[in-house]
């Protein structure tokens, strides 16, 4: 073998080894990211999850608002990326506990009775005005002492929560997307899809409740979202009981 041929063979081998090492490194990084993503969502390979669908509160028919459909599609993509399976159930058919499998629950308490149960059990510091009558407080959030009113199409709020019950390591989380309007539910799912790595680094496997503000949805849809703050402590602290109404007394004439 001549020196030229030997040099060509060695160069080809070097290129092949470098390519193989690069592929192994990229695969290793991808697998680590996937494992962190699976851990954050509680979705190991081939695990089962639950997607709870709300109903469109604007109609008497059992329908789902189109923005909620978009939210469900984005969540389905997340679940598929983790290699997990999903069962879709309606809000009035989810008669089971939580913690055995990851659950994604979409829609406020006015359109999702499953959300009502979760909020009563795990977010006692949150109240949502579900009065259908028009008024400034319609759809407003009360979180602790603070109240957040919506200006439809201009400024609207949504709660994004990751909650776990108990201390067992294998307990699966419940993700809540509780918005003042359907478009805010989609905004919260999109925010989660974009920022889950940062949220995982910050919160790990702990519960959290974030308040998000959707800016000018009439122009920008669900894309412009501002983090108002982490309201976990206030949301999980029971609100004080309302003061009893004063008793009427009747003095004798």
C-alpha cells in the first residue's frame, strides 16, 4: 500500500469515526432531553394519560370551542413526543381519581366540572366568577386577596398549573389550563409547550401555579403571553370564609 492510499484510508476512517462520535453525542443529548421532558410531564415511554375535554359554554349542545380543539391538538403532540398514549374523555365522563396517570384538564369551571373538582381539592385560594350575566366581574379570577378582571380581546387571564397529590415518587401530575376564554386555554398550552424545559429546571417535580396574561388576542391570537407571576402559595391557601351577614334585631316600640 502506497503512502497516498494509506493517507486516504486513514482520512476516511477519521471522518467515519468523527461522524459516529457526533451521532452518538447528539443521540445522547436528545435522550437526556427526552427523559427530562418525560419526567416533567409524568409520561414515561408507553405510559397512559388522560385528556379531559370541556364543553363550549356558549351553546347548549355538547360542543367544543375551536380554540379548545387547538389546545387539545397541541397537548396531543406533547404526549406523542414523550412516547405515551392518551385517552380523551369529556368533562362529565371523567369519574376517577388522580395521581395514577398524568391528566391534562382544559377549560374553566364554567365549562368543565372536572376543573371544579380539581380547584376545590387543590386550589382552595382561587375563585372564578361563572355568573353568565354581563358585568365587569364576569369571568374574573380571585386569587388570594387579588382580583383579575378580563377585558375581552385586550387583556385576559389564564391559570397554568402542574399539581401533584401526595409524596409518592410515582404519582403522576395533573396539568390545569383554566382560562377566562377559550383562546386563553390555547395560549396556556402553547406557553407550556414552549417553556416546559425552563419550568422543569425551575420547579422540578414540585407543584406550581402560574398566572398568565394574554395580550390583545383579537389581533395576535394566543401568541402574546405575559407571565404575571407565580401564585402557587396564594392559590393553595384557603380563602377566608365570608363574614356572616349581620342579624336583624327588632326593638320593642
